[in-house]
C-alpha cells in the first residue's frame, strides 16, 4: 500500500496567460480529499475542497496550492502553480500609416473584462487616462496609444499607431 497520498496535479502549469483560466485538479489516490488555496498559503484541512477532476477558476493573478489527505495515509506534498494574468496587448485598426481621408480608429483586446484607456498626446496611458468606449475620429497627425487595465491583472503593453495625412494639393485661395 502507498505510504503517502499522491500529490495533486494541475491541468494548467505555472505561466503568464491573457485570459481567465479553468484549472482541473486531480489526485491519483482514490477517495483522497483535496484542499486548495489561491493566496499562496499552504492548504490545511480547513481550506476549500475540490474533487479529483474538479476545477478551480483563476480570474486574476494567483498562486494555486493543493494538498490531499486520506485517513490512515500520510498527506500528500503540496503542488504549487503561479498564474500571472496579463491583459493582451490591444490592437488598433487601421494601423500606422499616411491616409488621404480622416480615419475612425478602433481599439480592442482579446482579454475579457478589460478597460482600455488611451492618449492622443504621445504619453503612455495610465489608470487616469480617458476610457475607450467608441471609435476615435482622427483627422490630423496623431499618435494613438492604448493600454488595457483590469484589477488583479498585469497591465497590457502599450499599443501605438501613428497617423499622418496627405489630403492632396489644395486650391490656392483667391
């Protein structure tokens, strides 16, 4: 007979991800009780449980730890995974270029629950910058910078697109 409960396993390993995670937790020891934390503290038998094959949702950066117990057998070692959730770099459309007409610039990100913030003066966006909600009308030389923010997540990298305009030859005033 085994002398200790098998260490719980995670379906998703330590890493940086740009979306929420659903981590399946399994234990090879039948009928073991798996306790877990997402705070980085080692689990005790008073912490939340997950059944083998059950899932834990990771909705912000977290350190998942799991340990399993079974009566009459030494408890398992602790398994740890560190999940960094980082907002995906926003995309700007259209991209950098010289245009003959005014442009409507849209910003988007693939990460859920994100607030995009932008600047038009060349500075990097901050938590205090204007929130993007509708496409931006650009008709003069402008640098658009956008960053994505979400509580508990690493802020995205900055997206930058520079717009120049060539409206052609204008008729001379009379």
